[in-house]
């Protein structure tokens, strides 16, 4: 099983692409939750 890991330059969010499964595209509510949590943790300090 090959896992491709990509990171957007100058960001802390890593996108995993495994076996043609794109969880953030397929599970939009999960994507919103992860981004929301990330932003709260990053900017609430």
C-alpha cells in the first residue's frame, strides 16, 4: 500500500491521498470540522 503525502507550502495542514480515496472531498463535514478545529487552535492563543 502506497501513501502519498502532500503539504501545502508554509502550512501545517497535510493532505493524505491513499488508494484514490480523498476523505476531505468525500466527507465535507469532516473537512469543515478539521479546518475549524485547526483555525481555533491556531488563532485562539
